[in-house]
């Protein structure tokens, strides 16, 4: 006899903070504030890059792409998380889960690609400054953005299609307040070997390629900087990379730790998974606009000018 979950679409139960359900409303306040900061900050970055003529350069185009992916990540997890924290709405169907997985993991994969593109931008700017504008033309940046989107589809679509072949039995209680691919396949009562292999392959083809390439770009950047005689020029050139290094660190470190926890940390307390997942999906969108606004003088000046203009109108 086929199980009921094979006949009807299985239902998954989202989880807030295990053991602290009575405090969900209080946890929702800082969460909502951080999401608001993330959305306002990233929309501000995109606005100033689009409207300010002086920022129409490859570096800032890639920065606006990073902000767009951060907005996508925040919006993808926000509805279900607030639904759990505010109204205790925990149920989500498999199809709804797959839709959320597409956007949440899709924007995450694209952010990894954008960070790689930004590393290449810094490499060209420092190692080939005279050819910077001829290498990173507007048409090539558009092609890079299209390539980032296609790469995401190629890596993500097999994962989502393979979810439809799985059988789910009994209570499917997830570890997070949103659908996360390794968490979903753990609920299946059928073999998930193919799903795990394809998921691992997708991880290798994204972060497994992006991280070594980013490291290689900075090895070449440092090698080029060592050939510069003046320490002041070295510091000035490398200071343009500080924001990107910070963005890479706050994105990849929690992502790698979360992936390892889901594969090997089965005995870890449930709140550890919740904490790491929230750090991974919330920290980069919140901190990236702050880092780039503080460390990048051009961005800081334009944002300050926008606020001054709005204040004068009031």
C-alpha cells in the first residue's frame, strides 16, 4: 500500500527556536529590526549606484548585484520566519517548500558567484590597472550577470526536481523556520543517496570552485602589491579589497559551518542549527551595506549627500 504522503502532497512543520516557543514574539523584534536594516541598507546601495553617475563603474555594478542577492536572501526567508514567530504558522507543503528552496538557495548560489566576480574585479584593478576599463566593459558585466543566473539554474534545478521523487512518511518536522535542502531530504523515508550526491556535487561546483578562485586572486594581488616599492601605495591599493574580504568571510564561513553541521553534526543541540542558519542567512545582508558604506569613501559620500538632500527638503 502506498503511503498517504505519496498520494497527497506531504506537509512539513517549520520550527522556530526549540524550547523557547513562549519567547518567540520577543525574538521576532530583533529579527524584524535586522531584516529591516538589511533591506533598507541594500536598497540604499542599489539606489545610489543606479542614480549616481560617478558610481557607474564595474566595482559598483558588482556591488549592486551583491545587494540584490542579499535582498533576495532576506525576502526568501522572511515570510515563513515571521509566520512562525508571530502567528505560529508552521505548516508548509512540499511545493511551497520547493518554491522557497529555489529562491533561498538560488540567491545564495548567485551571491557566491558575485563574490567571485568581485574578486576578479579587484584582481584586474590592481594587477592590470591600465586595462581595467577595456577588460571589464559594460557588455561583459551584463554577460557575467547572465552567466551567474544560468550557473545557478544548472546547479539548483536538479536538486529541486529530485525532491519530487522522494517519499515522506509521518511527521516531517524541519529544524528551521524555512526550508533548507539538507534539512528537507533528512525527512524522507526513501533513499536520499542520489539527492545527497547531487547536493554535494552542487556545493563543489559552486563554493568548491569559487573559494579557491577567490584565494588565488588574492595570492596574485598580494604578489603584485609586493612589487610596489612604496608602502603607502601598497596600503592604498589593498585597502580597496578590505570590504570584499569582509563580505567573503561573513558569507562563506557560516555557510561552510552550517553545511558541515547538517552532514556531520547530528548530535548537536537543535538551537545550534537555528543559530548557525540565522547567522548564515541574516549576517551578510545586514553587514555588507554597513561594511561597504563605511570602508568605501565614494559610497559613503553619495549616501551622505542623499541624506543631506532629504534633510534639506524636510
